């Protein structure tokens, strides 16, 4: 075989068809770069983008506008608002100075919302002074989205009978004392008269008129009097968004917050006075209420939550070893009494309505119940520093012991029933003859909680006496009773007494036959 021969010898090369010539196709630059695949990818991604735009604009809807507390819709009525208030509400508070003071400016609105509820019903705003005195110290109706009673349409908090988005989240019992007609119904059902509502309103007007420029009220203690005045506002459902009292309320809150920020949560005019434990308890109670109200209505008050957390935790951490609380918050030794204890228990209750978790609260309350039980005598009365300690011939702190139990759902225990019998058999009320306003404020709340015939008897004892001694300017003058020596003190106590008809729902304790509870 020739080395140059391409085919085997047995193949007929002469008759073999000639193969067609190979055609070589030249590729374009686009093809060399993978243009076909790239074209497919571009088309595919354009389709994805188009689908994305369709999804964004057709499936994802615009988020709902947050509830506006002062919308232009809604008719007139008791609490209807002008749209301009909404703009004024935006200018509410700004922090100033190294002390982080907050100053309120023009917080106004058309309605108010009450406090949180729990097993104690509406017992959160219990601003009561110890029975023995501070011994030794101190919307639119058309859409149904509003509430109230006016005419008009729109979805504002005007005057419709429906419940708005925020309002609908609240327990149904809460609206009862925020609408004037509902308050009047509760007053009538519980033995009051329309004059009670008028007297409360005039009392609040007097407080507003006599508030200092810094937000405080003068009296036995500026911090304590400011706390009491705030509690009187809250009892009538007045908050920083209230149309008439909103400015006053917010300025008072920020005054107390400023004190707390300067003193790491401690609240008092002077920490040199052993009795500053009263001031701290009262102010903590008021700020605990304020925190719940403000968070419920979306009112931001800088540092309020921080002060409440520190102030309430201070009470828990500085309980006396005997279960009570002492002057200067002495943990061992010191002077403890039921009057001091009453304020600390109420402060703890108010702060418990927030979602703040306080260390050791339950253990603190367990020790407190033991102290309170120790102070009750065999006859049912609660003594000042022990079972046999009383002022004159009456155990004036009996209302304190009752209410401290009732407000923590302990109203059915034997202690409370014995105390109620003692109170009805021994208490008196003669305003002009040094009636103990301090003690009767506690007693009015405790007897309302007892209900039934006990409440009817007590109501007949105090109601007309309080109404008949209000001054023309809306205040109540001191009547010579111990430790209530200022117009602010006596006015706040009497105002709070007359709010008892609608401030609280009934606890699980006591006689459930009381009308309207």
C-alpha cells in the first residue's frame, strides 16, 4: 500500500460520489457574544419587572391612615373639635435644660379616654388620701366611627353612637364616664344628682384657674397637690387631649416628670422632710395614671415612662421589713403607718395598668397585706400604726384598709366586711364641724365598692354636705380638719368624692345588688 494512499485498495474510488463541499458559516459579533440567550434573558426580565409593577400597584394597597384624634369630620356636640386643633396638638412638648424638663404647649382635643381596666373594674384612678390624715407630714354619627352625641357625618371622634377604631379596642365600660349623658345616668343610678356633675365641673375649673405657670399647684406640698389635681382631672376623663383642660393637665404631668428626671425617679418638694414618702406615693400614683392615659390616646410625653418605671420600682425596693412603708422610706426601723401605706398601694395599682414589669411586686404586695391585717383590731377598725392606734374616739384609717383590699380584688374577705360594719356604725360627716375630708375620701370609695344598703346609707351621709359647702368660685374651703389646710387640698378631695358615682365599676367584692354597679 502506498503510504500516500487515502483509501483501502478494495474501495472503488472512481465510482464514489464526490462529497459536497463543506460550507463554513461566519458568525456575527452578536452571535459570538451569545446574543440569542441574552435576548431571551432581557425579554424574561422585562416580563418579571412588568409583573412586579402590576403587583405593587394592584395587590399592595396603600396602608391605612392612623387614627386621627381630631379630624375635620363629625358634627358638633359636647366634645366635637375644630380641625385647627389638630395642628395645635402637634406642638405639644419639647425637652429643655440638662434636667430634661418637658414643657407642654397647647395640647387640646375633642374627647378624652379613661383609664385601663382590670379585675377591679375602673378602680385605677383611686386618688384617696389616708383616713387618718397625713399625720406627721403630708365624631361623626353618619359612619358610626365616632362616639358622643352630635349630628353630622364623617369619621372623626365627633358625636356618633358608633365606636371608632381606637375606641373599639377599649373595654366597653370605659365610655360610660366620658360622655356627659352616660355620667348623668350613672350618677342617678348610684344615688347622685345632676348637681354632683355641676359641682365637679366647677371644681375642675377652679383648679385650672389656680394652677401656677410652671404647671404645679400650691398647698401643703406642690408635688402632692399637683398629683391630686391630676387625679381629679383623670376622674372626670380629662387628659392632655381634653379641649378645655388639656393644657392644664399636660403642664401638670410635665412638671412632675421634670421633678422625677432631676431626682432619678424620686418625687417630692424636699427630700429633707421625712414625710416626703407621702409626696412620692401621690405623685407616682398620678403619673402611673398619666402613663396609661397618654399611651392609650397616643400622647407622647418625653421621659414619662422612664420616671414611672423608676418611681414605682423605688416604692417596691424601699418597703419596710415589716411590710409597711416608713418615713424617709426607711427599710429597717423607722415610723410606718397605714396612711403612708395607702398611698403606696394605690401607686402600685396605678402603675400595674402599664405594661412595665416591676421586679418583686407580688412579693411586695404579699408583705403589705400582712401589715394591713396587723393594723386591724377586733372591732373591724384599722389603726394608724397598729390595731389600737386611733385619732380621738374613731379609727379614721378604716377606709384605707378597706380600699387597699378592694382595689386588688380582695373585697370579699372578712377584714373588709368587718371594717364596713365598723365604719357605718361609727363614722360621721358634718362639713362645718371639722369633718375629716382626708378620711372621708377613702370612705366614700370604699363604701361605693361595698354597695347595696351600706352605700345608700353612706351616700346620704356625705353627698349633700359636700355639695352644700362648695364656694361660688367652685372651690371648697378648709373646714378645720387636721392636715387639710389649703384650698387646693380640700377642693381636690371634695371633687374626687363627687366623682365616685361614675369613676369606678364595682369590684368582685361586696354586695352586688347596688344599683348601677
